[in-house]
């Protein structure tokens, strides 16, 4: 990669690092893993620089790279979690109740936990539109979806959140729409 390309990617890093970091941290929840994924996002941007369409929005392109890395990480974690759950299933007490554990959290933490329970596409849309405050058009570009699909997925995500036990976090869930 020539010096000019490196300089451009470094400028992108300076401009968009915090946005990408917040997005990945919210999606993953683990600071160390987040830092690795953000680093990988910019490494991939460097290696794919020649494929970048200069008419596209740099931020949405970087978010798209980060999204793919996050989804890969979520899939890896789900496979690990499934393996561990099967291994530990017989060791967990039958009285363990995840809902009661979550109810003891504050409203904000409860809502974040609920969002993290959503399937990845729902979580992506809620994160982009409600936390990162992207427009529907920007989210559609990042996700490579139509704007209608983004709106419908957000509607389904909010519906799913509302269907969850709303006693501790119902007020927060109402504010999402």
C-alpha cells in the first residue's frame, strides 16, 4: 500500500474510530474483543482500499466492514456458548432463573441486556438507528438492505422487545419507538 493510501486510511481512523468503537462495543460488550475488532476493521479497510468506491460514504463502508466482523464474532461466541451450555447443562441448578436475575438490574442495564438478547439483525438495526442515531438511509447502506427492510426490521425488533417481560424495562422500551 502506498503512502498516500496509508495516510487516507489514517485520516479515516482519526475521523471514525470512536463511532466504530461505540458500535462494536455495544454489539459485543467486551472491551478487549471490541478493540481487536475495531483494529481489524481498519486493517481490512487498508487491504480493501482499492475496492472502495469513492462515491460511497466512507463511514457507511467502515460500518459495513465492522458489521461483518461483529457478526462473525457473534457466530463464534454462539458456537462456544452452545458447546458450554451442553457441557454444563447438568451442573446448573434447576432453580436458576435468568429473568429474575435481569429484573434486579437498573432500567438501562435491563434494556441493554434485552437488546443483546435480540437476534443479530435486530440488534444491528436497533444499535444503528437508536444508539448510533444513523438515518434509515445510512443504516440501509451499511447493511446493504433497502430502507423498507431497515424500517420493517426495526419494527420487528421493537415488537420483540415489547413482548419480553416488560416489568423492569417497559418504560425504556416504549421510548425506543
